[in-house]
């Protein structure tokens, strides 16, 4: 199961927040992004999916497929045009010397 929430312009959301959930199987980030865009009635190119490392961790943009485990996952959704998304640095995963480190949103 994927729990998701929409963040505001600055990458923040209210706590306690109202999380929604969808059933999702598989590891494809592209498929998950398409499914969430459909649910939110948004253009798939207009959203950025992030995960949070721990309760108070930084947002990290998802750029590769999801983990192979079956655990539930929390996703924070940013609008591509938001200030939070503009601050993020998303590497070119196809570049020969791409930095494999995490990206803060």
C-alpha cells in the first residue's frame, strides 16, 4: 500500500495530516507516478514524488524504482512548479558520472 499526501509550495504539509492511500504492486516508479497523477487528476509531468527518511527526515526525490520489499510506503507529492521542487536537484541518472547520492527536495 502507498500512503500519499500533497505538500504545499514549500514542501510542507500539516501535521497531523490527512494521508490517503492506494493499493500499488510492483516496483516501477513511472507506473506509481502515473497512477498518482491519475488519482490527483494532474499531468504526470507536473508532479515530483519524494520519500521522507524517518519521521523528521528530509524529503528525498525518488528517481529510481521502488524497493523490492512489500512494506507500505509514504510518498510526499510536490508540484514541479513549486518552490520546494525548484530547490531540489535531480541528477541525470543516465549521465556517465551521475552522483548516486540522495537528493534533498
